[in-house]
């Protein structure tokens, strides 16, 4: 099979047949970069460069989520059974989709997943994230929406209850939503998560009113739906972009990334990862990113440059258990051809090895093996750890 790469006018032309490759021409400022890309092909690398134009199957749609544009209410019924629900302070409210909820109101949010329907994966980390982000964003005036003139200071009230208060609140609100969905009914879902739920929580002061508890200056929305299906391997774009305030999960990021998400939809891929002017990859729009370097190390951006996700935390733990070296430094798109493999991870996806890694700016796509890589080993190891990182939502009297 002939493998080719479509290049910018000032780049180089690369051609390869089977496992052999050759540098056809090289000129301009891209010469050294593309020469580096050719080397792994000459070393009989397991990865291959493909032309997106010549191979449209590279960008086949993966349908990673339920429709984000359909109007999903509270609850939504299919065949008489609720499949999605939205609550505000424990009560069903007007029909909104998850995307509409996060687009309409500002605040702190997090998206969790159930384990066997009645536990939450890394609940403690989600609660800490909500608290930290809430304190930060509630200190700023809202951009859109209206706050009652006499609304209490949400930031101060959040500080008053602390992380443990947030934890009790989160458990109660999540449990209320899952009970309405009948989450505890029927047999436990299989270990891969099919049959579990995705639960999004939003703390916002945009909607404060008579319905808001007197001892709080913010409302709590919970949106629960079946966990979206994601294929075992995914296709990913690498785009030139950076995220402001990456260490907090502010709803503002949902607005800021819309143009980038539109580009991923047009390409029919699962996710986009962002790289800076020097080619350093920080994270995905909704995921953390890892690359396995030529010498077998796991490279990922340091904590201060990303939102440290729940699955990222477990990945780092299993890497230590598997004696895989970890480099807390941003991988570079310029080294992509030398990687053993790479993957993204998130609450909904867990670990998903990347099949095709495309860099539209260079007109190139790197294909990785379907099995047997370090990324696949890490994927299985995280799956094996899933239940160990779940906490029950059983609410004790002290939690209410």
C-alpha cells in the first residue's frame, strides 16, 4: 500500500511504500521537522503517515455522545422509562439538554460517571473540583443571567460549608437524580461501563430565587443520562489553541471551545487536542492527553497546565504499578512519529487509545496499531481499577 502525506507549499514531500520510506524533496523552514518524521518510517516504525485527502476513512464519524442538540427534558421517557433527567435543588425543572444547561448558565461544573449505577468514580476529586472552581467563579460577577438583588454571597457561603459540605450536597443531589432514573434497579452493568450513567453537576448563582435554599447563595443542577458509548479506539485532531485558566472547570470554557468543537464535528473525530506555538500539547477540549515516547515513557503535561482529570489521576497510579516511567512535560507534535502510541482519557471515555492522530496544519495523519501498544495496556489497567475508585452514594443521616 502506498502511503503519502499532503504538505503545505513550503514543506516537503514524503512518500512511502509498505514499511519503506524516502524523502522526495526538502526545502524551506519545515525541512528539519519533516526529515524527523521520515526517520521512524525508515526504522520500520509501526505507525504510518496517511493523507487525509487520499484516505477519507481516517475521519469517519464516531458518534461519541448522545445527540447534544436534541431537547432533553426532566425526565425524558423512552418506552415509558426515563433515560435522562435534570433536577434543580432536587426538583425536576424545565426541559433543557445538557449543552443548553451549560450554555445558559455560568458557574462551576463537573461531569462524573457511575460505577455499577450506585457508586461514583473518584467522587472526592469531583467535590474538590466543584469547591475550588465555585470559590473562584462565584467571586466574579456573572456574564449573563440575573442574580436576585438580595442574593447571599455565594462564594462566602461555599467557603463556609467547605469541601465536606459540598460532598454531602453532591451525594444527596446525585442520589435524587439516579433514584428517579431507577439506577439501582436491575442487574449491575458490565465492567466496561455500558449501562452506567453520566452525571453532570452545575453550581450557579445565575438562577437564585425563591426556590433557592435560604442557607445557600447558589443553585445545584444535576443532569443525568446514560453513559455515552465511545469506540475502543478513537480519532483525534491536533489544533493550535490554548485554554485560559486550565486548572479550574469553569462553564466559560464550554463557550470558549465552541469553534474548536465545530472543527472536530466537521472532521468527524472524537476529540481535539491543543498545542501551542512551539508544538507543545497541553490537553484535549474535554480530555487529558498522554503520549508514549520512543523510550517507553508516559509523557503528559504537568498539573499547572491542565485540568487534572479523575482518570488522569488513575492513569498515573497504574503507570507506577506497571513500572512505566512518567514525564510530566508537554509532548510535542514534532515528535509524534516516534511515539509508540498515544491516548486520551476522561470520565466518560476512561482511556481511549488513539487510532489516527491528525495535524491539519501540516496536512498529516499518523496511524497507530489496533492492539498491543502501551496505550492498550494502560487502558486495560485503568478498567481493572475502576471499582476500587468508586464511592457509594448511600446517604447517611449526617449527610442530609
